[in-house]
């Protein structure tokens, strides 16, 4: 019985350390509430943070809130209602990224880091001959 209690205590301590590790070094623990959704946005090829990325939260197809990333690529939502969200990340010159079925719960933090790739200058579109029938 003592072994199980000790194991449970160690597991609880380990979970608390990993939860604090998800907070970026510039954040105070007091400023990140447990119901916040936080994260970072990075360039997929260079791994550098992307600033001024529009991050929009949708709850049941209704736009709830939009925030922008800072110079370090970080963003934060606070005061979101509990529920299942869709997050859309957009920046000029980059492919739009959408993450669905992200669950925001009361008293539980959520970290969502995203990598975005640049638009290719060779995106192919169907040519005019695609719309004609040459039989």
C-alpha cells in the first residue's frame, strides 16, 4: 500500500513539473491561467518564430476571438468559454493552418504550437483547356 501511495505521489509531482514546463520562459506562472490556450507559431523550414500571425478561435462555427502573435511567435487566449474549438492560423505569404477539435476545459491549460509553411510560387491551377471537352 505504501508503495502505491509513493508511486502516486511521484506521478503527481512529475505531472506538475511537466505542466509548468509548457510555459515559455517569459511568462509568469500567475499570468497563465489554467483555462488559457497558449502556444507559439513557427516557420516550418527555418524553425524561427513568426510574428503578426492572425489566430482565430471558433466555437460551433461562430468566431469567438482573434489574437495576433508577438515578436517571439507567442499567442494567448484567455476567458474562452469551455467547449470544442477550431483554431485558424493565417499570415500573408504562408499557407493557412486549421486545427479542429481542440477542447478547452475549465481549470485545464492547453498549449497549441503550430508550424506554418510558405506558399509555393508554383501552385498549379487548372488551365483553360481543363474546362473544355475535346472529344
